[in-house]
C-alpha cells in the first residue's frame, strides 16, 4: 500500500511513523508519505487559505492551492486523480469510520488523505478532487491530522505482518469474526487479586466452552451500549 497524507503539518507524524506496527508495515514494503501543499501554492507568502464567501469567522483552504499541490505530487489533473486512487477528504460530516470502511481501505493499493484545517476545505475540493469523505466521529477537531493518524493506524494494522501475531487483527472489536460486536473481556495473571477472580471457564482449558463464553460476553457488550461492562462471574 502507498498511503499519502496531505497536511500543512507533516512533522506531526514523526511520532506516529515510529510506532512498531507502522515500522513493521514499512519493512514489508508499505509506504506512507506526508505531503505538504504549502511549497506548491501559487500564491505569494506561502498562502494556502482565504476568508469565506458570504462572511463568517475562520479561513478556508483554497481550491487553487490544493489543485496546484495535488498536480505537483501526482503529475496529473487532480480532477482525474480519483480514477486511479482513493482520495479522501477528512471532514466532520463525512462517512463515519467503522471496521467495514477500514477493511475497504486496507484492500486498496493507493490512498490519499486530505487533512483539513481552519474552517476546512473549499467545497470544490471535496466535490471535484475526492472519491470519498471520512469522519472519525461527530465532533470537530482543529484539523485533519489526528483523524489521519486514526485512519492510518486502523488501516496499517490490518495489513499482513504489521502486528506481532497474524491473528491479532482477526478476532477483535467489530470484526466479522465477532459479527460486528465489541471484543470480549480479557484477563491475565494473577488469577485472583483483591478478591476479584478471573472467570473459572477461562482457567478450565475447555476451548469450546471458552469460545462460547467469549461470544456471549461479546454479544452482551454489543447490547449494552454505553453501559459499564458487568463484573466477572
């Protein structure tokens, strides 16, 4: 996979790129580039934004700036770029990120994430340059960089070899293996602590019973919404 992040703050991603599963993905040939549009702006003084038509607070990323930047990055008309790769605008009102969406993206070879800033994008960027929109939740961040890290983390960990165990990304929260339900509770040593005991079934060695218990707990969590998970029994 070649994952590009178009951002005014590429240095923000230095920490992210050092995470072990990200490094594992890189070692297996996957790539992640941080592309700064500012050096490619056709405007003087490195300007990338302007005041919104119709008035209002804040600044809006200009369509001509993004046109010039994407053209420089990919040597093609940005209006045609989405025919060859997923170009995704990270916006609060976009398609909500979920495990199914992550699976879609993990199957792609080429992805570009556009990070908004200030009041976001001139809508023509979204309409004419992007194949998709994406939101990490119905709230507002100061920019798309943190959202891009969330997307990149969720996608890269799905790629073979990124995680320490090949099954780590198979049976986890919201996966097909759990029928879209949250993951079941986990326990480790000590088996008893302050009178709080690990469920007996997990110590039994009966794998069929353990699978049944885990599936039941997963379904309970899915039905419980925001409720605090019940204590072990």
